[in-house]
């Protein structure tokens, strides 16, 4: 039986006036490429809130509502499995940045809250939301084992190593990262792929340089378990799809450096 899947990463423009067209264009791409798995950027259906130093609870709720409304329309995308992150308000009052997996059967299920939070100009994330529980469990969808490291979490390669032990096929990095550092992030994604022995996928949001609200630089990628760059995005090519063989990830787990004991 074939173990091949078509995976798609995206570079979504974060400006409010183009978001609707983003999703129309993305649905067309997904259907034309027969996407099996779609990765979306970090909290991509509202303004990037962490540009402001102080948390605004009303804006946080607006962002929750915007994400819920967009996720409710995922059937229109045509992908059998979608991963992204969204803002949530937990029962105990905590704000969290939750990774979710959506399928037509199970709708959307949260499975990991961001643990490693930056707090600096443009990315005042620890001021806006609370850490998760630090558990990095895999998820399953459409015959694939999935791991997630949300943005900054990618730089903590111990998580990548653990996901490799969980036999993940895809290591997913939804992110919101700035212009000027995109090549550094790609290098990190290549390292995470090699450490985990999984395909590393990352989707980033994007705004043009100098945009007044948010500095988010795009460059999404698909990287092989050996660190080879299979596809990237840019402003003129915001979507990228590649057919991958999950057996490559399974075989990589037994080769260097994955087999070396801790």
C-alpha cells in the first residue's frame, strides 16, 4: 500500500483586507494539488496581537471569535486534515495559544498549548497568554503521526528528539517570525528535521516590510528527514505542496543521528 501523502504549507498575508482572498486562493490550491495535510501559520486569522506590549482582553476575545469563525468553514478548503494554532480562553481564565488538528470527522481538537514564550519588541507573547503544560504529545490524522513545535519551541531540540522517539512522520512548526531572520529559521527547521527523523513543515504569516502593525516575514518550508529543502514559499508563491513518502520518515528513525542513545 502506498504511503505517499501530499502536504501543503502556506505563507498567509496577515493584513485584514486580504485575508478573505487568501482563503479563496488557498482552497483552489488545495483542491488542485489534492492536499492530504495542510499546515497553517500561528494564530493567522486575526491581527498579530503581540506587537502591543500589554494584553487587551477584548482584543483577545475578538481573535478567539475570528479563529472560531474561520475554522468552522474548513470544510470549504477541501483538505482532509488541517493543523494550526488559535487563541483560547480556558475555563480557569488563562489565555493560551493552542495547536489544533481539524478533520471532517472530529472537527477541531486542541492537543498542545505553546510552552516556550518569547517576550520582546513585536513579540510580547508572555504578556498576552500563559504557558501550556509542557507536554509534547503527538497527534494522529489521515494516517499520519504528527508533532508540533509552535514557533519558538522549534529551537528547543529536545522536543524534536522526543517526537522522533514517538515515531512522528511530520514535525510541524506553525509560526509568526520577522523579516531579517527567515533564513535562520529555515536552518533551524532543517536541524529539527534531522534531529527528529521526520519531515519538517513550517507555515509563517507575512506582511510587507515596513507594514505599520506587524513585522512577519514569511518563508514557509517543507524539509526532508535528512534536512533537504523540498519547497519554500515567497510573496509571489505563497503556497507550496509536495508529495512525500512517509516511509522515508519511518526509515530515518533507525539511521544517524537518530539511533544514537541519549
